[in-house]
């Protein structure tokens, strides 16, 4: 190697070391700043849509433990009351306001936020968690399915955010958490309406984070993989409903690819506390995101193969949606070992 080459190599190594040092220093400073700016939930007003059951209820329990003032919204007043009783039984001093509202309707979303302000005087945190799950091949999905998914996963969060923003700006800041899905980063076969609407929410959430930062409003996008919340029993299934429910419920129960709802909720609350831009939950979900980015063609072929393994379309009877609890089989049901984790979670989280 010539002297010139050695000098060039030395400069390159020094430059690489300098860049690495700067990157490491920036990372350390960022972590220190996050710890310094960590959000305290005590006495903060937290609005949770879809708060009557599943992940929403698990989040509410943990936030009640942190002494937050809770506002739980959902369509079913009876479910909401059961959720409030559950939380107060665990934490007798918990402050819980329930609002029966359909966030797909703008007036209801606005009424939810006004109720929070009327009761507590502020809206510090908005967690857009309400969701629906529609499972089945596109042959049986109708336009109404796509519209319902968009109204629930995109328009509902947008209505709630627009209603909350004036109060957050007036009080000098706030936090917004949008619970999307790994289906909002990777479109999953037999979940197309769901995935399309979650993609829309991811785009909304990312854009809002950039624009609302100047108002001291921090937006966190959460993309969970499979979580053991018990939600499959209330999901809707089309096509060969029992077969669709079987693969979905078993997948949701597998400990290696799904996560306990309480653990997922802790991660979500910590991401909100620290002001993270994005949280992808479960190792399997993170690996899938990386694979989709690194090898899109190969990943698309793999998804096409997965689709071939899923139940095919059937007669017009498959156009009728059935709840998971109406589609149980000997492989997927309350007495089956393969789906026992899902049913335990369903009983624990007000899904039944």
C-alpha cells in the first residue's frame, strides 16, 4: 500500500470514528432528554376510545394505577359500566368517567371530548384505540366493510383529534397515541379492509406528529402485532367463517408470535410517557417490517403463499358476517387448549 493510500485509509477511519462518536453522543443525549421530559400521568386527564374492553380496558387499569383521571368511551353503555366497576374494584380511588359514544360520528367524538373537559377541565392525553376486526377473503368483503373500517380507524381518530386539539393548544400541550397495527405497515391477506384503514391512520399519525410538535403536542404511532386481548371472539368473519376463525384465534393464542395484553399496554404507556414517535410491538412484527422493507418482492411472494394456505372463498352465505363466538370449532373454542390463552384474555378483559 502506498503512503497516499495509507493516508487516505487513515482519514477514512478517523472520519468513520468521528461520525460514530457523534451518533453515539446524539443517542445518549436523546435518551437523557427523553428521561428528563418523561410524562407523569398522575392527575392527567386521559381519554381512551374503545375503553370498555380488550386493550383499551387493560390500558385503563394501568393508568388508573398511575392515578390518571380516566374517560372511557365506547358504543355499549353496559360494557362501559362493567369496565368502570372493574377498575374501581381494583383501585377504589380511581376517577372514571364513561361516555357512551360512537366515534365514527363526528358529533359523538366532539361530545366525548366536551364531557372530559366538563368533568375534569382538560384533555391531557387522547388514546385512539377503538377498532374493529374483519377477517375473510376479498371475494366476500363488500364496500360497506371498507367504509366501516375507514370510519372506525381513520375518521373516528381524526374526529377525536380535531375535537381535542383546541383544548390541548390552550393548555400548552398534550399527548396523542394512535393505536394502529402491524397491519398498518404490512397488508395482511384476509384482513384487507382492516389493513387499508390502519395504513391511513399511520399516515395521519406520522404527519400530525411533525405538524403538532410546535404546539408541544406529542403524537405516538403504535403498531402492535398479535396481542392476547381476547378480541377474536368479537371480531367478524366472512367466507368460511369457522375456518377463518380457527386460524385467526389459534394465531392470536400462540405465545411465540403474540404478546400478553398487559405487557403490550405497559409498552404503549411507556412510549407515550417518553414521547416516542413509533412503537412496533412484538419481535415477529418488527422482523416482518424489516423484511418487507429489505426485500419487498420476496415478501410479497411470501404473503401470496400465505394467502394460498388460508381458507378460500365460498358461496353467497359467506357474505354474511359472523362473530368469532358464533364460529367456534373443535380446534378453536373455550374448551380447546390451542385457543385457551385467547379465551382467558376474553374473560379477563370484558370481551365476553
